[in-house]
């Protein structure tokens, strides 16, 4: 599926049960995109391998031990953020 994002577009991508999501926004003059993640709801990890970068959003840090990351399993973790401390946080 391809989606076209314009400067005034906002898209929410979420899992089937809506427990994990990110918001994607266009940037003025369509010069890029902004991705909003919610670290109070996720353990966020960015991995790099062979010139590619992938961002993972896990329910919590411990859950990743039980998930097969396939190709990305041995990738270098270049950033991690663990602020999963408020399951009832409110957001807009």
C-alpha cells in the first residue's frame, strides 16, 4: 500500500487492537515528514544494519526477548528509549 502525504496531512498508523500507534505528519512545503512516537506507551528502539535503519515500538523492553526480529536480530542498536511508566497517560 502506498500513501501520499501532503504538507497538511496527518495519518495515524495503529495495530489491530489500537494498542500501538504512531502519528505521521507532513511538513511545510512538503520538504519532509515528522513521525510522532509516544514513549510513555512504548519501549522505542532504533537499529541499523547494512546502511538501513528501522525503528521498533515494543509494548515494553522485556517483550522483545520473545519476538523473532529476523534480519534485524543482530542489527546494531543505535538508540533506545524506555519510558514505559504511565499506562493511563493521556495524549492528543
